[in-house]
C-alpha cells in the first residue's frame, strides 16, 4: 500500500524542483520492460512525473520521474491524482495485471482523465498452439489430454491458479531466482524440489532437453516476455504449447506499442508536456493512405483511422482524412503531421490510389507531385518514382498482410502516391540538386519525425554525397549554407551543382560520410563563428550544443602573436565576426585558426581511405 511515509521518504532525496508541492501531470504504472521504456520517453520532455510500482524489485533510472512504491487501490489512485494534479495515466504494467488495469480504468472514469496503455507487441495467434481463456480451462485441457509432466513458464503468481492440475500430476514451475519467489511458492504449497530457476543465457531448448516435459504452459506475454523463443523451442522438440490469452483491457484506453506512439499520444492529450511535438514522415503517411485504400477496396469499409507498423516493429495509428472511389480504384488521403519540425510537407495531403492488377507483385507509381529519379546514387533506378526504399518496404509489408488475410497472396497491386502541391514544394527542398524532377520524395527511415531532427539532416547529407559520387565527383565542396555556397561556386566554376553540399552544423558527420564514401578531396568553406567552435574540437557547431568560448579564442590569439590590447577586446566581444574588425585579413591569427580547424577535421577521418581536406575561411564582406 502507498502511504504518506513512502512519499516522504522518496521526497527526502529529491531536489526542491522535484518536490510534491508542484503540480505533476502524469502518473505511470510500471514495473515492466514497457515501464522502463515509458520512463525514457517521458524523460525526454524534461518535465517531472510520477512512476509507480508495486515493489522495489525493478531497477529503473528516472531522470525527471518521482518514484512511488506500493500498490494502489482505486480510492488511493483517485485521492493521489486529485491531490497532485494528475491529468493523464499511463498503464505500462504487466499485461496480466488484470486487477490493476481495472483499477486504473475505474479511477480514470471517476476523474474523467485519459489513460494511455503502453502495450507489448504480440505476434498473431498461431492456430497450432492451444489457446485458453483461463487457467481453469487449461487445467481441463491438460487432464483431458492426459498430460502428466508439465513445465509451467507462467511465473510464481500462477502456481495457485494451476493447483487443480499439479496436486494430481508431476509439474515444474520456472520462477525468478529471488527469495520472495521461493517464499511465495512454499506459501502456495508447491514442492521446492519442483522449482526451476530462470538462468540468464540458458537456452529454452536446453531446459526442454533436460526436463523432457509432455507440454509447456505459458502466458501470451509478447515480444518482451520472450514468447516466441519459448514457442520455437517447444516446436523444435515436438512439445505442445498451452497459452493463456492476455486479459482484455478496459474500454477507452488509448493503446500504443512503443516510444514513438507513447510520445505522440501524450503530445496530443497533454500538449504542454513536451516543448516540441513529434510527427510522422511522408513515408508513414503514404503507407497509412495505401493500407486504408487497399482495405476499403477489398471490403468496402471506409476507415477513419489505420494502424501501420514502423520499421522497428512498433505499431502506430494515423487518421485518414478522406476516401474516394475512382473507377476500379480507391484513393485515400492522410494529412501529414510533422509536429514542430520545419518540414515543407507539414499539413499537406499525402494521397494513395490503389488498384488491383492482373500482374503479380506490388508496383509503385508516381502521381501528381511525386518526383521521378533522373540521377544515380539514390538507391533507386533512374525513371522510378522517388519513393525511398523504407517507405516501399513499409507499404509492401502492409499490403502483403492484407492480401494474406483475404487469402489472395499473389494478387497484383498498383500503389500510386501523389502530393497535390508537391511540384511547388519540391523547389524548397534539395530534390532539384539530387536529380529528382516533378515533385517531392516520399522519404523516412524511421517512420517518425522528431522536431529539428539532426538524424534527418545527416541522412540528407549522405544522400547528396552519394549522388555526387555516382556522378563521378571525386572532389566535393562543403559549406554551411546557400550564402557561403555562392562564394565557393565562384571559386570552383567548373564543378557541377551536385558537388556542393551543405553541412549546416554537422561538420564531423559530413566528413565521416565523405571518408566512408571514398571521396578523395574535400574543400570546406567555413565562416568564423563556426571556425572558432570547430578549432576547439566541436564537430557539431549548433548553438544549442556549444557557444563561443572567448577564453579559447584569446588563447589562440596569444599563440598567433596578438598583443594584450587585442586580447582585451576579444574578451568583450559578443560575436566572433567582430574579429574581422579587430585584425587585418592577412593577420597570422586567421591562418593559425584554420590550421587548428584542419587538425580537428583530420581527427574525424581515421580510416584507411585517404582524403585531402582544405579549408577556406569566408569573411562577412565577401558574402
């Protein structure tokens, strides 16, 4: 039971910023792998929240979370939530914590607040397994089948639930090697000699060969409960598997199956919790639209929401804004929500027109506003729609699942993706330089968009360098943006546009990609604000990560022979560009600064491939 004493003890170790007097917005019920994942996701917000577990057994690092220990009944939940201003509950407890799920549902209904259920990912129910709704039903099946030696992998708490079986038949229970587990087993009257303790690293098949049971019994525990591994080991040994189905959740829970879904749902239910909102890629939107269109084409049912699987296996739900019939085809539209990422396609329509084909397989086509590939190096054939490999795989996987479900696995399908104003939007992207004409690309490697995603920017850099390489460029010119690129193009008028790549702030990542791609020479244009950061060893020069260090610049100035007067002026400057007014352009300081930058740059490329790096310092006057 959660008591005031528990709360006070927790509070004693907390800094003032985390004391209970402040209003907290979210209460998480955990104690599982999903609970730890939920904590990681909530910590990204930098806000305080509560994390509740029944006992102290789970090790969890809460950066901004306040740990609560002790079981809560419905009344205690309600009182706690009212006292501490809880506006959202997250149920990340074990799927078989049925009473806790019910308590959370009742408390949420009384408080009129939402519940997000962080659910495990479950494989489809295999018809070759024996599925039971309850332990009593499982006992009946075991007795009817004459199973005499059972290995139960369902946990110590299920010992009393199977008592009707093990009192009359030989049975082993595998439990965690903890004193409380041993004590519980003895309390339930189970013979100590029949307990098997879980050993890390021990293969399931090894245990089955050792015990040779007639059957195993397990719970529908999902991916994090090693369900598949247990089933596969039993199947290889020819042993039947009895599975207790997971209990149904209370109605009204918002179900998510991973960190992205949890964050996305919290952002919508409690807009102020995260300072910036995440979103979904054009690839995810196209996948959702295509899945909805094919489902409607085959069933006639119009969908308002559709669940898709991201590349990491997580399932997320996206809304479908419009469904239209076009002859023998169905067109579905998803409006892209990129969150707070400054994406040109945010709030734009991503449409999928799906039709059946006499040919087998899945074919992708470019509709209005989706570009066509005209240059090599993008991982797509020239003449193909600019739909990247990951979105293609996502759409193909969802299509195959639907066709399998309708028992027409060899049915041909054509998926045409369009973006009504994509041709105009493409002019604001890197697409013209990449040789993608006629519209935007359907992209996304993870399926989600994190605000101001460095990952997305670096992925674009890699694509640009790969295109330049495919076009025969062995010398690449990198620069921070369009202004400095104009100067560098004047310096290298003979080079093709694709040879000029923007690194933004990601100097280290860009140089590593260049080295990985085997580019022999790189010229880097850099302005002085980024140069003083790079010289100090910062490969990411974004102001959120590093600010101008006057002491470091003074040290450089002294090494370059600057007198005390110049050093005093440097100590008072607010912008690095002021150095141009303090020193003549041919002062040794600038060449000394570039030498330091060069040393840092070469430290980033330590592989066997050789790459010559040259730097050009670009002044404000030259822009």
